[in-house]
């Protein structure tokens, strides 16, 4: 299986944009689209939560801002690791239709 990665959000984080596996191209597209949607959903939550607590953080130095960004991005990457791996493995095993639907339902992603 070959996976093409692109930089995401400019901080060394990568997004899987396609997976070349033995399943039909439509399902591969659904897998990669679901992964992108997951990352977008989690990024929106991350930004919203930082915005929500911004006033309580006070004036942060540039280094402190970087730490908050790095910490929150790291949490997202760790949380997304299992569902992304599940999606990629399902695509490799030609089981992506069921897994894609399940992940979309669990995370309330639009279809």
C-alpha cells in the first residue's frame, strides 16, 4: 500500500490524501475524504477551544503561544491515530465501505 501525504497546517503535521490499495477508487476516495473530514472536524474543535479559553490565558509570549499550539495539535494527532489507522487498514483489506460509514457516524461527519 502506498500513501501520499501532504503538509497540513504548516507545522509538520501531515494529512493522508490518498491511499493506493486494491479496493475500488471510489472507496479509496471515501477513505481519504473521511480522514480529511476527521482532521478538519478536530481542528475546528481545537481552534474553538483555544478561542474559548483565550481570555483566561492572559498575554502569552510567542514561545507560550507555540507551546499551546503544539500541545493541542499533539493531542489531536494522538486521538486521530487510531481512527486513521483503522480507515487505512480497512482500505487495504477491501472493507472500507463499512468502516467509512461507521467512522462517519461516530464522529458525525457529513456524507
